[in-house]
C-alpha cells in the first residue's frame, strides 16, 4: 500500500511512501497496546529499583553471548546464529543480544534495575528509546518492552568498548559458557567437603 506524507520539520511538499508489512505490524501492535498501556512507563518509579544488576552482551558472525552478575555470581549464556540470523545486519544481531539478556536473566532479576553494556551504539540507541526506524529492529524493541514489563525491570543501557566486554565477546565467538558456581553456607559446605572432598579449587 502507498500513502502520502509531508516532512514534519521542513514542511515540504507531499510525497508518496511505500507502507510495508513491517509498518502495519507496528501499527497493529500499538493498537493492541494503547488501550491498556498508555499510562504505563517503561521506567516506572513505583518499581523496586534499589537493587541493581550489571550485565553485558556482544554479537559476532558466530552468535551472541551474554553475561550477568546475579547475587555476586557470574552467569553466562550464548546463542549460535542460524544462517538466517547471520544474514541480518550487525545492528539487528546486537539488539537481539540485548533482548537475550532480558529473556535469559529477567526472571532471576525480577523487580531490579538492570544495566546492560553493549559496544553497538545503534542497538543501544534503539533499546534506550524503545524505537527504531528499522522494521526488523522494531520487532525486537517491542519484544524487549514486553519482557521488561513482564519481569518488572527498569532497563538502563551504556556503551562499553568491545575490548572491555571480555566474556560476552568470547562467548559470542563460540567459546564455551562457564557454568555459575554454587554458593553454600558453611554448614552445607562442610557436609559436601566431608563426603566428596578435599577440593583443589573453590
């Protein structure tokens, strides 16, 4: 379908634009959401935001890797891209990495402020504004907002140079994810030590 639009800033002449399927998907989403969500803020001050969590994400041609510090322990996850995902632009893949942080760790971080580090400015901008001019990234933004509301998260985004995102960069290139270490109180640890120890590493 085609429609006529006029540039809002310059006030120029009307011109025709092509309205693609992605445009109509975005319109349909807004029509569904506005009746029930028009008073909901993506960063509601009513949420419990005293506890903050630091997370990071990076993407490459191989896949995307995520890291989160949860209750003092490091958790990691990685996703190997399919051939379809590899054909997507890097900005889309980086934004998918941001979404993966919320999908993978959102339930564990419920109700907290989550700081997400990324080395991609386009993905950071789209996630921060919950908006994108790219149709494919619009879909990821909608899903990001829905997951943030589901887990009552307040999301914050920061640009971090790629060389400082060590583990997300490594896991996004195929390095094995390290399993989080279990935390035990002294009494339980002594029982495990007596039965299975001694251990060479803690």
